[in-house]
């Protein structure tokens, strides 16, 4: 289970980078804001999952 959560955390981190690059390449403000929102959401999900995994490992 921990290995699967590690993979998920890694996927969230990769999606964060992908949408960060996408946001920089978009011309329309609304499109950039949407991509930035997705980027931030994946970043926060990765951070929360990392904190949860840390607690699980310590237990």
C-alpha cells in the first residue's frame, strides 16, 4: 500500500510540473489561470500525501 501511495505522490508531482509548463505556454489569461489552478491542486495533493506517508512510516 505504501508503494502505491508513493507512486501516486510521484504522479501528482509530475502533473504539477506538466501544468506549470502548460500555464507558461498559454496565451489567454483564463487558460493560464485554469492551468495554474490545476498545477496548484496537484502540488497540494502531493504535499498532503507526502505528510500522510510520513506519518504512516513513523507508525
